[in-house]
C-alpha cells in the first residue's frame, strides 16, 4: 500500500471507532510501529491510510486471534506479496 499525501485527517478516537472501539489495540499497533504516532498517540493526527491499515490489522487480529506482533508481521508479509505481484 502506498500512502496518499492528500488524505483526510483523523483523530485517535476516529481510529479507535474504526476498530470496534478498541483503543488498546490501536496503541498496540503504534507500539509495533504499524501506525506511526507522536509522543502522545491520543493527540496525534492520522490519515485515511492509517485507518485502512488499522482496520486491516483489526480484521487479522479478530479472524485469526493474532497478537499485535504477529499482526504486524502478517501485514509486512502481505505488503511484500503485493509488491512482488505488481512486479510480475
């Protein structure tokens, strides 16, 4: 996935609402560097791209009971797979 620089701006609470109101999950994604944030994630601003990543991560977690670190690895592997497919 490539980040679109002309994207919408979202608050932390918007990401939380997009992931079944699981604020701890969003904080876990930030800790795993899946979603970048400033020193205070609750005050940082996010994009629609970040919401897409958070929702994708939430589905992986929900469907496979994956931990935050396993979800981060799965997302990384899916991105690599997409890149390889584009090259072919």
